[in-house]
C-alpha cells in the first residue's frame, strides 16, 4: 500500500535486528541461539544422556532457587521447544538466563580443571621432593582443597 507506512523492510525493533552473530560471521536468530545454548547446556549438565534427560537437566537448572536468573513458570515443554528449535519466539530474559547459566557452568568446569591440575602438581612436587618449602606446599594444598570435586568451591 503506497503511503501507508507499511514496508517490506524489517524495522529496527523487529526480531531480525535482535539477532546475534555466529562465530563464523553469519546471523543467528534468538530461536537458533536458544537452541544452541540449550543443546550445549544439555551436554554439560547431562553428558552422555539422551535428549529427555538433557532437557530435564536444563529445565531443573533454569528453575532452581539457587540460580539468580531463574525463570519462574518455565515448563519442561518450553525447554524442549528450544532444544529442537521449534519455539516461535524466545524472550530476551530466556536467552539471557541461558547465557548466564552457560557462563556459570563454564566457570564451574574451569574450577574443576584447576583443582585437578593443582592436585596433580601437588602430588608430583611431593613425590619429587620439590624445592618448595612447607609454606608453599600448604598453599598449593589449600588451593587444591578449596576447590572440591563439585566445582562449587565449598570444600573447606
């Protein structure tokens, strides 16, 4: 319609402009972003499990009282639509919660890796009679011990 103000071009506030860039440079819609994050989180939270358990793990984490960005009212079926890319739309808060959960889980995995490395280093140094003094060995032991195997850092 001429002069109606309607346009074939997407507006600045349309979903097309809320897309994020893929590492390869292409655009990724919020639905594709949610699908990618949900599958990645499913693999992190329930490694080696089938899709139902992965979806359940993501749902449980996103609705947990301990999660600062918990999504109240989020259903298991909603998470399933993200997992399979079947959602018609994904809200900003949902994508942000998925991103925050991924960041938390990545940090937890990094702490686990650090704890394992510190434990291995402490064992090697002790076996070699390393030139570290007792204070340094205790500090290394505290570092390794402060990071429990859950990665939460709660072991003391």
